[in-house]
C-alpha cells in the first residue's frame, strides 16, 4: 500500500497587532459552516508499479465554526499537571469547562479538545493554543469563545442547546471579552482574513448600513475616522497582503527632522514633589469643571489628560514672556515657576515605567513652518529638547504636515489615536506657524486580576437604567471625601485607578463644581479606617473616546493673554518679520480608554496650535459599597497621585 498526502488550501486567519483589549486568537483555519480537511494521510489501493496512474481516495474531515456568547469560563484540565504554571513550559489544555449560570454547577459543561477530529497535524499545538488563550482569563470570567468542531450547529438558535450538545472540539479559535472586537475583523468572527475583505467590498458596493451590523461597522472603521470608505478597504488589503504589519501605520514623515542632528543632553530633572502633583491635580480638576459646565461639550462620557495638556503647554510656555508667561505659570504650575515645571517634567519623562505588566510612554514634538519670515529661536528649541526630549520638524505647512502629525501621533499612541487633527486643510491658513504636540500612552494589568465580572445596572440622573458589564472585587482601602466616597485599585506597578462616587442626592455636575483640588489631593492621601470594615467595589467596563478643544477652558481658568492676538507675548519662540505677535490659536486634545478585567489601556494626545496675528464576629463588619453604578468621576494616578487621566461618566448607554 502506498500513502499519499492531499492538502487542501485553506485561508488561515491572520492575528492583528492592532487588537482591541481582551481578544486572544491564534491563526487557525477558518471556514464558517463549511467542511474540509487541512491535511489527510490516506491509504489507497496499489495499482501496478509506483509509476502507474491511480485514483486518489480523499477522506474529508468536517470542520465547522461555532461561537458561544457570554458564557462563563470555570476552568480547564491542564497537561502536565505537576509543573508550576509560572515556568516556561508548553502546557496543553485537554478539556475546558463552561457554564451559563455560575450558581448552578450542575450545569458546568465539559468540552474535550480533540484536534484529530478535524486536523491531522500539529495536534499538540492546538491544545497549547487553547491553554495560552484561556490562561489570559481568570476563572468565572464571562467570555465569547469560538471553536472549530466537527459538529454542525448552524441551524440551532438556542445557545443553551448548543452548549449542552457541544462535547468535543478540534480547536479553540478565539477567546475574547464579550463586546470586544478586532479592528479589521469585519465579519466579527474572531480572526482577520480575506472573508473580511470580501464582506467590506460588498458593503461598499451595496451599502454599508444595509450590509453591516453596528458591531461590524466598528470593526470595519479601520482608520477610525467615523466613516467606512475605500480607505478602510485599502488598509485591510495592505495588511492581508503583508505590506503592513499593523493598521494605521505611519506614513514616511515628509517634514524635515532637525533634533537628531543636534547634540543636546537630556536634563535629568528633579523628582516630582507633592507640590508638582498638586499642580497637576489643580489643572485637571479646573479643566474638568470648566468643560463640564460648557453646554457644547459631550458630557455623557468625558476623559481628559491634565498631564498631556500640561506637558504641551509647558513646552509652549518656554517661548512666553511678560504677563503671558505669568498667567501660564499660575495655571500650569499653581505657584511653581516655569523652571521648576521643566525640571519636574524632565525627571518624570526620564523615569517612566516600562515592563510587561505596566508601560507609560510620553513623547513630544514641535512642528514649525519652513518660511523665510518665521525665524525660530535656537534657544527655544534647545530648551524643549533638553527638558522634554522633543522631536523637532521643519515643514511646508500644508495638508502633508497634517498627515505627518497624525502619523506621528498614531505611532506614539500605539494606534489608539490614529488621527489627532481632523481638518486636513487647517494649515491652509497662511498665519499658522507652529504646532506643539504631546502624546501619553498608558497600559497596565491589574495587580490582582478580577475573578469574575457580571451584569450590573447603571442608573442615570434622570432615572434611565442601562444594562452594563461590571468588574466586582473587594478593596483594602476607601477615602472619605467632601460630598463623595472613593477607593483606589492598584495596577501592576506604581499606578492606581481611583473611583469617586458622589453622595446620594448630589448630581455629578454639582459634585464636580464643588471639588477643591487642593483638598481632594490631601484627602486622597488619607485612607479611611479599615478596622472591621469590608469595602465592596464595582467598576464598569469602559471603552470610549473623547475629544475637545481646550481653548475656552484655558481662557476661563486664567490663561487669557496666550490666546489674545494683541496681548500674547511669545517673543521667545521666534522672530517674525514685520514684528507680528505669535498667539495660541487652539489647544486640541483627544483621549481613548479601554478598561477590562485584565487591565487598562489609555492614550491622550494634545496639540497646541500657534499662529501669527494678521487647550466582626460579635459585631458584624461595616460594609461599604462603592459601586460605580450611577454618575461618577475617575482618575488614573501614579504613586504621587499625579493624575495622568481624569474622567467622568454620566451615561454609559451611548
């Protein structure tokens, strides 16, 4: 008997590097509701000599895809079971356990992983993939999980019936947090492949609204510009063909970079003090108060980065003088001088955490018009290079400069903010002369993973109830604030999440307006007495973006001269032919946050745009519940309570 091998060519899923938090999917064959083998070794009857023709008998193994939504992962059988899981060893999952009801373990369902029912190769690797994906999730977490199996469930709509009948699978294709999606995975099946490109082309031809669901639209908006166009298809095509290794890859920057040709040693700086932390808290709270009172602002889900705004504006202040400088020092420094702010930022930037569990990146750049009439002072550029490690670019200042800045921001926020400047023609204004940009990227796992998540109800101030997903745990701290109660939850490093719940009966607007930044900083350093106290907490899962102009906000809190064409004094930035003054035309900030049971990713980008005139047992423990299930304020702060991000939520349903 002679053995032959027949290999069908199947399209393999391609794992995106621009993955939304919480999805783990290896590259596996993906043919929804079709059946065919990857590779089979089959015996055929011998006919004459080996050189003679014969008929091939091909055995095809059925291969179907099935996804279970919002099921609870309760554990898995791991082989080998006598080795420390922390060791670097290729563990395999022999079986996994799922249930649709955490409180009835009789419904706990075993699903065996038997790769051979669909695949004839890489059997061990299929089980290793399953272990790797599922080990990212704690027991009792809700998950969406996609399997490859030999059972066809395409005609069954009742998920409970599928779960009860699903006893064996060939592979785990994808596991993700419910509601999370892969950017580029247009059909939302857990992998990015040519099926997505076909569906996107059909949608563009026949109508996006008719062809794609709401969730599919989120996955299809690859360039994150709010609409689905040929540009998204081009991005997807380039990615699938291997021309790009991730989405929203920066284009080659056409502006001329100058700083890499100048040898200026970065300043080591001064370790941040409580005074510096207080200055950032003061700036953040005052900006939040002002933005919250602005009727034109989207106030349902807000998020600002005082640290990003402060860095971009302090760079700008290095070119200010007279009363303009005095106002900027007061607003940004809260009694700290510009020199002190420079020193603190220098140290902060030089000592950012960078590990597998916690990463914070800050980047700065300056972009100025290449024109004979605009002569930038070397001292201004050198100071920002020294204290802020600023990249410096000379540019023609047209639509290509906008593209360059957006590409730079996209790169330094890991794709979370692919487009900071929306108006591609904004530099058509002949008076536009310089843009100072800061980016802040934060990614950290929780110090202790959440053991479970679950449904919760978020109630808005008008009584509307929203069904949300919440992360529940106990806390070892709480903080009694004026008109509110708070808790802190540690990330795996120096940063913390701070949840602040206003007192019952006080609206979010009233609470934010009442905050005294200095008092808040002090109170967040003084935890309540934990003796005989159990603190229960809940944080909603978050995934949203926010953008705003800070021009009117900064003017309202005391930085008026900087925006005034007649009063602004930025003579230390550049000499302008004709003696025309430089002023700040706008300060734009965009932010993005993804908070799940694994941890948090957040990013901010701020642009300061300048122009030339012409942003117990006997006694039961006291239980404290701090469930963020109604309008609340939150922060991400470092060990000194310097706020990297400050946000507030009044409605989670939009």
